C-alpha cells in the first residue's frame, strides 16, 4: 500500500506542482548561500560554482588549503562538509569542499560558514608565517 500510494503521488499533478514550486525556492536559496559565502570569505580568493539544477555548492579555496584538514576541523565543530579529496584519487580537488545548500540559511549555518572562513584565514596566515620563517 505504501508503494502504491507513493506511485500515485509521483504520477499525480500534485507532485509535479510541488516540484514546480520547490525548484525556484531552492534556486533562490542557493543564490542566498552563494552571496553569503562570498561575503563571509571576503578577502580570501575563492571560486564558487553556480549550480543549474542542484543545491550542492562546490567551493574552491586557495591552493594552500587542505580540504581534509578543514573537514576534520569542521567535524570537531559539528559542521558537515565534504572534502574534495573524496571526488578523485589525484590531488586535483585537495583545496575544494562541497556544501549542501538544501537547508534554509539559518543563523546556525551562517555561524558555521563564518567559522570555516575564519579557519581558512588562519591557515593562510600560518602558511605566510611559515614561508617567512
């Protein structure tokens, strides 16, 4: 009965209507995330994709940033990110992370993004100190 009910929903106009209302909401939400991330990482050279049909954001950080180290820091803070290393065997995505913009940009998420931005700045400053020493 559950599968029949789900099949009925999928083939009904209600499901299509729900998707047609959900898509623009999610795309607006993704743009809100993008703007907030650019603001939070101000002063840090980043690249951020503009997804056309999903709510996954791909954030490319400066080459000195190790996404796996950021992942471990984020986990300690209760923040979930996906390090770029899991998307390839080579080191091509070592400085990239994947973020989920499928949730409302709450105060808690904003604070998490600021923590990641501050951590990034700290790591870049450490790198500058190491190169001077």
